[in-house]
C-alpha cells in the first residue's frame, strides 16, 4: 500500500486513473439488470422460459446482490482490491457475452447469475475503492460513482433495444446483440485497472488481528442502522422499478406516460447524487438529509395515492429525489469507517443485509395488490417505509465510526 502511495506521489495527477477506473466500474454494475428487463419477453419466447422462470429472473438481482455481496470482503483479502475490481469486470463480460449466444434457458439463467454475482462484488467494493484511492475525497467520488451507477442503469435500459435493432436490422434474434453489447463496456472498463494491478491492496494482510469480520460488524448499532437505511431505500427502489408504471396505469395514465414517469423518477436521482458532497457538507452532523429524502418519498407516494393523474411529473420527481438515500448510504459507508478494512467489512454487511430487506418491496406490493385488488394498501405501506427511512437515517448520522464502536468506551 505504501508503494502504491509513493508511486501516486510522483505522477502529476494520481487521482485521475483511479477516478476513471472507479466510475467505469460503477457504470457497469447495473448493465446485466437493465438490459434484460427491456428484452425479457423476447428472451422468454425464444428460449422457452415459462412464466415462473421469467418472473424469477426479475428477482435474481436482489438475491444475488444479497448473497454474493456478503463474500466480497473475504475475496478482497485474498485477491486484493484492484485485482478484485479487474477480475469482476472480466467475469461480468464473460457472463454477458456468453449468455447472449446460448440456446438453453438453464444456461441463460446460470450465466445471468454469473454476471450478477460479479456486479454484487462490485457493489460492495466501490466504497472501499474510494477509501483506498481517494481517501480525502470519499464523498465526491461516492457521489460520482453513485451517479454513474444510476446512469448505467438508465443507459442499459434505454439503449439495449435500439442496439439490438441496429445490429440485426430488426429481424432474427435481435435480443442477442442487445444483451451481448454490454460485454464490450465491461471489457473496456477493465482496462484502466491493468496499470494498478502491480500496486494492489490486500486488506489487513500485514496485521491479521485487525481484520474486521461480519460477526464483529454485527456488534455495531451504527452498522445495523445503516443496513436498515440501505434496505428500506432499496425496497422502495425495487418496488418503484417493478410496480410504479402499473400503479399509474391503474390510476388512468396511458402505458406510455406511465413508463415515461419511471424514466423521470430514475433521471432525477443522477443530479441528486452529484450534489451530495455539498448537501452533506452543509448538513453536517444533523439528520437533515435522511429526513429530506424521507419526506420527499412520503410526499411522492401521498400524491400518487390522493391524486395520481393531477401532477404525475411532480410525484415522480419527489420519489426520484427520495432515491438520493441510496448514494447517501454508499457515502456513509465510507464516512462511518476509518480504515479500508473497515469500509470493506461494513459495505459487505450493509449490502448483504440491505438487499435481503430490499426483496420485501416488490414482493410486498405484489402480495398486497393480489390480496386487495388495488394499490392503496401497498402505497400506505410504502409511505410507512418512507417514515422509517428518516428514523434509521437519523441513527446513522448520530452513530460513530465502525472501528470506534467495536473498540468500545
């Protein structure tokens, strides 16, 4: 690690290459999700996937992010941070490329899991990479990478179908070109990591007694509050991605307008993420931001509940602003840990628990919709989730660092 820092000190802009590498990594972490979502019907038809399997594909991201993300800190200790980043991009590229050419539904699902497993590791190591390479600018790089992650989701959702039709001229198995194209982006994102492989960081290899494991993190009240914040917000996000257009369509908006509102919701999150460093600096140690995100979420859902067609753009924008809780949580992972080892462990714990909670959102909305025949009960539940965002976010702001809590009084 000292060699890496000495090497950086003699380069004119030591921050430039790590910044580019981290942002490109973030840009790839939702390609496997966004690209498949818009082509699920033709993929299912061509590969003969039954509705149950097709439905399972929509829940795989949350399950993979929760399951595989928990093993990321151990992987980093074995392989190193930079090698892990490089390796996951290569694995993601392989999964994305090969799943685009297989003719078996089982193989397609398995390769989707491979790509999502790589993304799960990337989710967890992003805060640790920011802490290692840009320790004095954690908030800034976390905000930029959060915006890149959201931008990657929007790009993969918006460009996959046009790419598919452009490559195949609208005929044949057009979905294959659309899905496979994202492997190129993953390979391109792996290139900036190659020069950094010789100066890798094996977290805590020199002092094994300082390693922080999942069981130790579980003794931190702040870690549980941050995991709950991440989980409640992610639950909101996946409920919105899965059901928001249907809710608006059910309320009387046209399907095209309802889909456009989801696009607005997603787009608002990008400038919110980029403005986070300034917002965090101004908020200081007060729980202003989590309550701003919570109140925006509550206001958006109240608007959808009481008058969905009166100002759908406003309701969508409010919900999109409330989604700023996601990059805020990523930033807090870095700010609430004092070491790279602590950041990696806290990130694995928060995202492992958080994505497990996230599955409740879309599943719960579907369950309540099926039980009541409408969406009102589900919206009330989502409003309650908005209140919970503010409460658990307050606990995060008032907590100490992971290392200080584990050290005790």
